[in-house]
C-alpha cells in the first residue's frame, strides 16, 4: 500500500485522560452542589413565595379575560357561519330554481314539438352573433360535422329556449353560460363561445354524466371551463320525454371567482377566512384558491380535509358533511376555531376559520405587561443568588486542583492497552491483515482485542470470496454479450428491395437478449415475401434460444413447404401445415422448457397485394389505408404456438391496396410504462398510427419517438418489436 493510501494515527479530539478528569470534576461539582443547597434553598423559599403570589394574581386576571373573549368569539363565529350559510344557500337556490324552470320548459317543447314549428334562423357556433350576450348558438357533436335529421330537429326546437336563457341571465348577472345538451349530440349555449376543441363531447362531461346517472338536479365539483379554462361549478338537471326517457341535460355555470366574491368575501377579522366544502370533505371555494385558467381536460387540485393530519379537524369535517352546524377547535400552526353551518341546496357546508391567537390577543398583551413588572422582581432576587455563587466558585477551584493530579495518575494506567488497540486497528485498516493485536489485561479490553483478531481472519476469507464471485459475474456478463450479438445477427437489419413496397422494423430488447423476434425474406420465385413476428413468454436467455428455434423452423419449413403449387386450395393447405408442423415440433421436442410463443406469420404476393396469414394468439396487427384509417384488425386464427401438439390453425386472406400499411407489433409496445406506472396503451398506439404519413419510415420514427418520450428514464419492462409493410401508391416509391 502506498504512503498516500496509508492511514496515519489520528490525534484524538478528546483523550481518555481528559474524560477521566472530567468525571472526577463532575463528582466534585456534585458535592459542591449539595453543600450549597441549604443556602440557596432559604433564598429560594422567600423568592418563590413572592413570585407565586404574583403569578397567581396574574393568572387569575388573564385567565378570566381569555375565557370571556373566547366565549364571545364562539357566539359571534357561530352566528356568522349560520347567517352567511343562509345567504349563500339562497344565492345557490336561485340558480337551482332557474335550472328547474328551463328544464320544465324544455320538457314541454320536446313533449309537444308540433306546437313549436315557426321557422327562424338559428346561429351556429361558427357564426359569431352581432351581440353575443343576446343570441344563443348551437353546435353538433362531432364539432363542425353535418347535422343529421334528428339533430336538425333538435336544433330547431332548442331555439325556443333562447328567450328563456336570456331572461335567466338578465335576472342573475352572476351566471356564466346557460345551455342545454341533447342525447342526439346537439347543444345550445348562451352567450356565444369560441369553437370548442374538435374532440369535445359535452355528453362525456362530469355535469352531464352526473345528471343522467342520478336523474335529479345537482351540482358538480369545480372543473376548468372548456373555452376559458376558468375553474367553474355547474348546476345541471336531466330533461325527460313523456316516457321518462332522458333526452338531454340543462346546465347553468357559475365561476368560482363569482362564487368567492359573492359568498366568501366578508371580513372576519384578524387572520379569519371562510370556505365552502362539498359532501366528500373537499374544498369547493376559498378566498386564496388559485383562479388561473387551466386546460379544459385538466383536474383541479382541491384540498380534502379528511386527509388533514389533525384528528380534531377531521372530526369537525365529518359533522360538516352530515349537514350539522356548530363550532369546534383544531390545531394547525396554533389552535383555530372552525364554525360551520350547512347549505341544504347543493348539500355543501360553509366554514369560518379564525385563529384563537387573534381572539385572545388583548389578554396576551396584558399578560406581557404584567410579566415585564415581574421580571424586575426576579432581577433583585438573582443579585442575591449571584453573591452566594461567587463564594462557591472559590471552593470549587481548590477542589479542582486536587482532583486533576489524581486523574493523571489513574488515566496513565488505563489508557495504555486502549492505545495499543487503537494503533492495531489503524494497522489493519491500512491493509495489513496479518497483524495481530496483543493485549493482556484480563478484562473487557483483552476480549475486544481477541474480537478484532477474529474479525481480521473473517475479513481475509470474505475478500477471497468476493474475488471469486466477481470473476464469475464477469464471465456471465461476457457470455450474455455474446448471446446478444448472436441474436442480433439473426434479426434482419436490411430488407430486399421490393418494387412498390416499403419495409421498416425496430427491435428493442429489455435485457441483453430478448424473447421477441421478427424475420422477413423473399422467396426464390421473387414474387412472394414471407414474414413473421413473435413474442416468447418471459424474458432472458431461455426465451431468446426458444425464439431462435422458431425463427429457424419458420425459415426451413417456409422454403420447403410453401412452394408454388398448381391451385389455390393446395397452397392454403400447405400454409396451414407450415404452422401446424412448427407447433407440433415445438410441443413434442421443447415441452420440458414450458415456453410458448404468440406468432403472426404471413406470405405476401407482391404483384397482387394478397396477404395470407395466421395469427397464433398474437396482438392483432392493424391494416391502415392511405389516410390512416384502420381498415381491419387481423384477429386470432388459432391458439398460441407450442402449448400442445395437434392444434389446427385457420388461414385468413386480405388484400393490401395501394397506400395500405400493415402494422405488426409485440405486447411490449402498449404495455410500456412511465414512472407513474401508466401504460402506453392500445388506444394511444391506434391514435399514433391513424395519423396520415407519406412513408413507412416516417410512421416508424413517429412511433419510436412517442414511446421513448413516454418511458423517458423508466427502465424498459418488456421487449418491444415492430414490423411495418407498406404498399406504395406509386410503384416508383
């Protein structure tokens, strides 16, 4: 070991001699304390008697003041909560009454449509009215799509609600949008709003689904408005026809800003505030609530008081959601009062919070003044005690000199074996595992030296074992690298030039080797392409070898069995036999491994675009047309490959038209997850591949970019393999 690596004997920050000296001095100090006790006790009795009387008077005055202030505050806060809850409930009851009026009138219109036949122009959402506050507009779902006959009828009938919408908003200027949405996909709203997003469907919004599912009027939790993004609550009620079948939902919006300004702006005093709570214990509105615009599909983060750390607050909230009224105390940065009263209309509760410190502040100020006077008295008593302490210091110094000499004599004998242990440990730490610590004291120090010597022997054995384990691990890593290189050589990285066709593929193993594989090769006749994509159960070396067997069998049997024949029926039979022979071979010869695979295999005629395929339990590939629409999903035609012999597989046939794309993949793609354990999902795969592209390479790059962005720094869980075959619209591609 080099001199730079050796450990020098450190200078102890506190020697044993010093520790022994400290102990003896402490003993001396204790004796001194006992001797001074009688003197201090007499002085303390007189001083404590005076302070006790003084403190008793102070506590009586301050305690009575605090009690009176708290009793008055409890009564005032309880009255404020009830009054404000009553006012707020009336405010919300008016919105509910207006919702019921519109609902009743709508049921009359759709119940007697013959009475509402007068023609008239109705503005769509794309037509901005001259006065957006006085003209309602309609829209259809999907947005901007041509209206069906049923939707045209609902557009005409909904126009008769325009005057009632206008009257309601004039009567209640605090309202936001007033609207109706029908089951047919027609909506009417006042005032006019900009175009909604193309994928917007109000029938899937919380206020619509709540009304349809419950069948009665109610309020929603806060959510971002679809056009402004401002946090909003909605009062909604379902509309029924004569057979009590839901035909739509009426909704009235109320922004949280309006709700806060209209209900929660009363000044409570001090640090007090008011808030609204829903029946689940979550905050509806609060003066400090953020009112910034959000994305319309984004969830508003709301505090739930049932999740608060204070047990007292959770008990109070439990009473609030039950519709009780009263007052309670909880702790959060000090004790706080919480007075509460119910709002029956929306089944909410109003709470008023005021810190206890704000209430008792006058009494605390009085207490501080009294304490200041008491401090002067304590100062006088402290002067007398100081004189006594000065005398005791002289005695302490004399005793300290005598004890110090005795401590040095004792420490010299005790510390010698300890230093031997210390130096031996440093020597062993510098790498000399042959060193032996020798201590002969007959006590615990000798046992400690023996333990260190035994530890050194164990350490030598451990180092030897670690060296052997490291060498074995490096050998395994080398073998895995070779396996990975062999497997990579079996996966085609380039494809034959196919006039009028494009082929793209990607292969991302989750470990050194993978259970996924794909293959594509041109038949000797130059007119057909054989391809396969497979996913073996599990991951690692075993599945990788199993995948290599399947790939080899497919190549051998494809070239031998799938040769051109005179008629189509014979070819179909031979294609079925190809998969069945591979299945029987694997099931009979590899059954002990317990492995099986999902396989999608096919033969493609380049001139006609005819694809004959077999799907053995694999994820159904997608066939896309030139515009990106999914023409077909190539479902299963047989069970998984290799599970048991004697399985039969049905051959299916489909034609790839010019511009069509066949997208095949393994389950590692939709099951890729991010740090939040959210899957990439089949829905997202379908959405990505449905976007039109001009080449197979562009589509593959898009998919790879999306899945990499989704996983980011998350470790890949499963192998991901994809194969794209696209028929060009022009042969020259």
